[in-house]
């Protein structure tokens, strides 16, 4: 849970809107997007914990997962300059949230497999 809490804080920090406010206001796109990032982090933590029984290794690789998922978002935002991802999610654009969900979960599986 501590790893997820840290991940939530980091992921909220890199977005240009208030995740908690948007989710509390019923913005499904924001909820889907944050849920996808947390699910992706859980995938990484699960795969790492499957391959090691050392707490420190799990914490280190989970932190690496948070950094990598954050970079994936930033890179994806950079390569799509005509679409400002955060602005679209803040507007409730479910299509963008679904696209990001697929990218985040796919990358999480690749990262988790690589770290095993």
C-alpha cells in the first residue's frame, strides 16, 4: 500500500490537473487514467515480488517502475503535441483515457517481465 501511495503522489504530481478533485467530481476519464497507472504499478510490483523475496529489491524495482511509468506518460505526451493529454482527460475525454490505459498497462507488463 505504501508503494501505491507513493505512486499516486508521483503520478498526481506530473499531471497538470488536480486528480483528486477531478475524480471526486465524477470525471470518469481521470478515474480511469489514475486507476490505470495504479494497476500498472501493481503489475510491476507483482512481477517483481514473484521473482524476489527481498523487500529492498521490491522497493527499488517498484520505485523504478514509478519512474518508468511517469516517463512513459511524459514521452507519450511529448510525441502527441497536437493533443494535450492532461487537458483532454480534465475535459473527460474517455477515448484518450482508454488509449493511455492500454499504453500504461502494456508497458507495465513489459517492464515487469523485464525486471523478473
